C-alpha cells in the first residue's frame, strides 16, 4: 500500500485536475492495463527480476537479503493494485461538484490549495473505498507471494526475509485429501476466520470515515 496509494492517488489527481484531455485519454487506459495483466505474470516478473535485483542491491549495501523476500513481493503487488486506487479515485474526484472548486478559487485559493482543502476532503469517502478495495485485493493475492516471497512461515517484521501469507498457507494446508476434522483443515479454517475478521474491521473503519465526511459535505 505504501507503493500503490501514493502513486495511485497522485496519478488520479493529476489526470482529473491537471492533465490535458488528450493526455488523460491516453494515460488512463494505459494505467488500467496493469489491472488486466494476469497475476502469474507479475509473479514471474517479481521472481526473475525484482527479487534478484533487491538481493544484489542489499548484498552490495551489506544487508543479508533472502533470495525470496517480502519486499520483492510487496513492491510488485503495489504496482499491480495501482489501477484499483487510481481509476476509482479519479472517478470520485471528477464527481466532486465544480461549484466547490469555483467557490474556493473565487475566494482567492490557488488550484493546489483547492485540491488539498476542498476537493480531496469532499472525495475522501470514495477514496477510502478505493483504498479498501485495493487492500482487499492485496490480502487475497496468492501467486505473487508464492513466487516472490516463498512458502516459509516466518514470523518476522524484516521485509528482506522470506515469508508467507494467510492465503498461501491456506492453499498449502488444503492440498491433497484432507479429513474435515484434521488439524490441517482446522488450521486452514482458522486462518480464513482471521482473514474474515480483518476484512470486517477494515469495512467498519471505512464505513465510519465515509459516514463522517459524507455528513460534512452533504
């Protein structure tokens, strides 16, 4: 999200507020092509290009970097979900009434001040929704993590180490014929329950933000 949110949001602001119509017509479809690329392609790109580059760069700087790392998977996944943030945020920003912009410019605000203090707060509910959609997409991703981050169940905050995710672990636990009451099946259901709770909390937070700012700008 540190990759997808800033790039996606800034590209949405540029295309909706600054870019000429010709640039927007070309740039937006090109950006949205990223959403149509199969995730296995991103996985190959991460495993064959990004992960070796990060390992070599880290070794040159004196860091112990694994051949498969969370950083490589995170960077590539951030690129993959940029369109989810950019496209939806662009539509939401364009939906902000022009009268709000005109009123802000009429009292002497610059275009940048208008965007920061008027347009973005008015569009915040939709932007939060787009970020939540991107987070949900990232949480459910499997192929990129399998190919770039590995299958090691490693509880660490170091992004340079090999790790795994809930979705990958669920797939790993459910491979083959498993009885319903077997420990592996129960562990997979427990992981699925944790994912459900996490998604529910994200939705509650997003709903609170949407309601708060929607009341403010209606």
